């Protein structure tokens, strides 16, 4: 067990108010503990200061370093779902801080226990053995090993490993601990196989092994019987197995005769984390999913570039008036990587790569808006300025007569008590989050999104996304907030046939394209040529 007397205290700075943080502090703490794999990490206090809240944490030094690195690489806010301004070390501490009272039960929780140590040692022994096997054995042999070790529970080639596993399951521990362990074993293999197209099919075969479980058998040895019972219970009752099935469905999607919207999840890497992870997800799950998400994003960007190149080549040939002579046949056709039509995709590419949203322009659209906003005398003046900023590109009868008046009325009524005060970063964040609620959906318990459906139909997907993207650009953390709302809608419609919610699919597809343009790593300079078409 870790020695908790060697801890450090560090601080996390957020523009949210103390009241807003209080509502989610338990979730935040659990996420940090899961993220760092440090169950001793504690939230000591929350202090309000001007325009920010300071959260004090105590943890292992390595845990702090991991959190600090994620903050420096701009990943922490998205992982925690919290706007963050800074993470910094407060002090080194050789004991618990004076203001931290550790009760006897808490002290006992951290103390060494022989059965706990035995379980962790045995778990490490099995995982190290499987890691070594992964380095030298092909997937076919690994699958056979897994079948003998966890499914049939007999004739395993290494008697010491089979013995270690049987000792683990006969220890007096909660079933959930074994579920976590078995889940880690599965993700150990998945993480090794996912990056190679030749080994990736083994992932689906791994999951298929769980479909044919032998009965526990009354005549079997106690360890064998108990292990078979635990594996069956893992399959039938554990949330880890359900997540595992969903994840394998993303990595190895199968065509279905009557597909539902949920089967399209592999199209949307930005929904992977909320769809496939929860607060109990292991470090291995998070890392495996992160790797696959990055791979999926890069693959999509690559296919998008090839499609754009193809469209530019066609445009150049058309301008040269050579299509009639058959010159178009020498251009290799590239498939549209989205579920949008070519015309719809072209419209999104043209609009969101134009001068208005040029990510290389400095100061950009949002920076110019915010620089002016913070100079305004009152929050009420800011709201008027915000309304004008959001609707500037909307020019239709529906916009003028219905959408714009509804939007103006909503913005005008936001946080009236602050109307005479100046705009702050915290107030900006709260305002824009409210806007996302209004324009999309608030929570799973408040699913009213008629305005989004109507606006998508009447303004078009580029029209409503113009308003949403302008909102997101004002606060970096809003991107994850919008994606949470996309996830809520996706889950709500996952059992629907695609034809019954095509408006949602088009929004999700177009949003993916926009994110690739503005937040991706691909060189999309060819878009300038496409815009001239």
C-alpha cells in the first residue's frame, strides 16, 4: 500500500464560482482519483477569490505531476468537465495539513492489510505475465491463452499463473474488484491490437470468447468453480462488460440490416468518452479509448483532405473545360468521408473555412469580440453586443421573424441581477453555458429541443452551427460542454432508425467537419482553392 504520510498540497484555479463547484465537487474528486489512479487524493478546501475559485488538493507527487501535464497540454478541462485557469504546487508536506482531520476509520482505510497486499501482488503477477506474452505471441496464441485461463479455467501452460488466479478469486473480496481486474486484462490486449489493421480483428474474437461460457460444475475444484462463476457474473451483470461490448462495437463495427442511430457511434470520436466511459472506468480503459480516439480523428482528417483534393482537381478540370473530353476520368475518385451529401459537405467546408472563422487570423473573431466586450460599461451592454455577434450571419424570414426575437428575449433575461456590473470571465462562462442549454438541450432530465429541430430545418445545418460555433469560440471549455449536449441527444435517439432523426445525424457530421477544420492537425490549405470554386 502507498504511504500517505508523504503527500503534497496543490491548487487548481477555476473561473467558476464556489457555489457552482460545490454542486459537482464529489464528481470532480472521483474523476481526479480515477484519472491519477490515486484513491488517497483528497479535496481539502475551496476558497473564493476575485473572479476565481481556488481548490486545494492533497495527493501523491506523481498524481500532481500527471494533472499538471494534462493541464499544460490543454486536456484537463475536457477530461474533468471543468473550466480551469491554472494548476500549481502549494507546498510539500510531511504530514496531514493542520486543517485536515483524519478520523480513525479513515486511518484504518489506508493501513496495510495482508489480504489486500496478496491480491494486488497476484494481480500484478498475472498482468505482467500477460504483458510478456503479448510481446512474443501472435493474437491467435493470446486468445488461446485467454480461453484456457479465464473461460475454460484448465490446462493453462503456466501452472503458477493459473494458481495465482485461483488464489485471487478465493480471497474474500468484492466481486467488483475481480471485474476491474478482468476488464484490465481485456484492455491490455485491446490496446496492443487496436493500432494494427491485421491484429484488430482479434479484438472482436476476444469478446466472442465470452459468448460460450462453460457451467461452473459441481465436481470442479473450488477455485475453478468460483472463477467460472465470477466470469459468468462479469458477463451477465457487470457494467464493465457492457462498456467493453460498446467499445469493441466502435473499434470493429459490423454492418446491420436494420441499423439504429446508436450503431453510428464510430463516426463521432468526440462522443467516445461520454458514450464509453464513466466515473468508474479504469486507467487502462481511458488510455485505450484516448489512443483509438486519436487514431479515428487522424483517419477522418486524412480522408477529408483526400476528398477536398479530389474536389479541387475536379474544379480545376471543369474550369479548363476538359470534362467533356474525358479528362475527368484520370482523377481518382475519393469518397465523401461523411454521411452528408457532397453539396452539404461543400457548404460546411466553404462557410467554416472562410475569413469569418479563419483560425490563423489574429486577433480572430472571438478575440476581437471579447476584447471589445470587456471594455463595455455593464453586463447589460454586453448582452446586447452578444446578441448582435450571434445573429450577424442569419438572413432569412424565419431568422428575422422567429429565431432572432426568441434569442434576443432569452439573452436579455439572463442574470438580470448583474445588469449594472461589468462582465467577468465567470459571468461570461455562465452566460454562454446557458446559451448552449437554450440552443440545444440542457440535461437528460430536460430534453426539450424543439428550437434546435426547427432551427436546423429553417436555418439549415450551417445556419444553426454558425450560432453554436460562435458561442463555443468565446470559451475553450465550451467545446466539451457542447459535446456533452450532443451526447445527450445521441443517447436519446440511439434506438431510432437514422431516417427518423436525419437532422441530428447531419448536425453531428457537420460538427465533426468543423472541429477538424479548426481544432485538427491536418493541413487544410486546399480549402482556399475550394472556396474559389
